[in-house]
C-alpha cells in the first residue's frame, strides 16, 4: 500500500516540471517585447557608457 503512495509521488514532480516552462516564459515575456528593440536599446547603453568614461579622454579635446 505504501508502495502505491510512493509511486504517485514521483508523478507529482511531473507537475513541477510543467510550472518551470511557464515560469521561464514569464521572464521571457518581458524580454520578448524588448527582443525587437533589444538591438537598439542594448546598442545605445554600450556606446553611452564608452563616451561617458572612455569617451571623455578619447574626445578630440584631449588631442
């Protein structure tokens, strides 16, 4: 009888793995809309940070 209870337990994990996929979708949902503009926003932050720190000394003013 206890063996049967143990068997259903391993089946319970089946429900656990199910939530993981949807859970991943949640975090992916926000990135999905940014996926299109991702190319633009990500491209802007890198250049903005460079000119802000390395850009200052690299400016022609220093030259």
